[in-house]
């Protein structure tokens, strides 16, 4: 399985648009109030959404299908 090399975060908390370049040794550093925790929370939120889609069998079945536009609170893990 290929490794993630880049993560793009848009419109999450105070993050308008941000890209993180990843390698084997990656650290998020910056000043207090610089958004480090918001970046980690965005990544955690994205992982939770993908896990919820998987557990609820909501993956698109064919090539032109789309992911669901919303999940109910009972569908989130």
C-alpha cells in the first residue's frame, strides 16, 4: 500500500487552506496558537469519517458514484 505524501485541509476551524507534505519522519511544529492542534484534529476527523463510511457500507459501488454528502449522528464512530 502506498504511503500518504500530502494532506490538504480546507475550511476546517480557522484553517482556510493548508497543505502538509509528509515523509517518513514528519513533525508538526510552530508557535502557540499557530494551528498545530487544528491540523491534527482535521486529520483525525477525516479518518473518523472514512471509518464510518466503511463500517456503514457506504462506499460507492461503481465508478461514477459519489460518497454520501452527510452522515447521521448514529452512523459516526
